């Protein structure tokens, strides 16, 4: 166990590139979570990936033998729904660019959700919001609808701006690539909900009643995981099992440097 995180009460783990890559559990992930749980540390999972619901991530974690509940998971999709709820936005017409995880979280709070495919274009209605995240069927038709909706006054919200995400097949384009296309087509910057913005991490600290100095954020990406932790004053640990590799470490600026850089999660437990 790293000396300066022993006194932390809450460990917040990213998922993609930290716990798994695609459908492959990463080495020492389960052992690390088991060790921390056994020693009475609080565990939370925080992901910018908006493609799945908290329930689906819970099922996936449990399938690897990692104990989790949906209440211990924060996704950018769920956080986006929280944003609408906390701002008393109900019955709005929302054009969603994203997967089922995002649409379900927004539907569950009562928003009017609309999606579009090439075969099923949306009717000429007024959209109050365009909410976009990773969408595996993003196309020119969807981009055109987003542009028209935003030009007609819809507010633009992004679940996250991750340019890429790691899978077992390598690094693939992330939701940020889609956000960039919409931003370029409209010249409008979105309100961003996920990391490195602090909203999701603030919610976790509130839910767990944990001061920032007693929490540690573990992630594989400097510009999101590490930056959000540094913004709020948590401890930060960069793990080199995802997007960031050993050869990238020398490129990290002093202001972005995490408290620790580790090769894998064995360093956070007694597993070596």
C-alpha cells in the first residue's frame, strides 16, 4: 500500500483502463478491491463512459467477482440526469446522441427523449436540449439534427469529452470525438458534466460524506481522472494499464503530475 494513501477513507476507481479493458478484467483489479474492502476502505467507481447504466456496470463488476452496488457507481450518464433533476428541468424535449445507458438514465427522471437513425429521422419538433456522449451509430444525419436543434435554440450538454477509450482491441475513438464534431458544426461549446469537470466527483464526496483530503482518485488518464482529483484536492494515482503508457509519463507537466504513478493495481494492496 502506498504510504500517503493509507489514511484515505475513500478510493474512487475509474473503470475503462483501470478495472478492465473492454471485456477483459485487468490484472490485480479484483485483488485490489478485495484487499481495500477487507480493510474497511470505502470503494466507489467513477466513469465518463455513458454507454451503460449503473445497473449494467454493477452486473459487469459482479460478474468478475467484484462487489459493487449501483449506489457505489457514478457514470457521466447518471450525473447528467442528476444535473437535470437538481435544476428542476422536467418534461423537456431532449435530442440524445448516445447509447441506451444515457437514454435510460434520462428517461428515468421524466425527460422526453428523442433519438434518430437514418431510417427513423425525428419530426420537425423543437428540442430544448441536445445531450451527447459516445454513440456507436453516430452519422452525418445525427450531426445535422444536432446542428439544426442547437441553431434553433437547444442547449448543448456533453456527458464527457474523452477523445479515446481503451479496449482489448486497442484505443478507439471516444465520446469527445463526437462532441468535437457537433461543436465544430455549431461553433457552440457544450456544458460538460463528466471529468475533468468536478460535478461527478463532488457528488461522490457528498454521497459518502468524505472530505477531499481523505479520498484518492485512481485513473488511467491525466487530463480527466488526475485533473479532476487535483481540482478538488484529493490524492491522485495514475495507473499505466489504460490510455497512459510508460512512454507518456515524461510528457506530463508539473501542474498535472499525479501523486503516484503505478504500473498496475497491485501497488494499492498486498498483492505483488
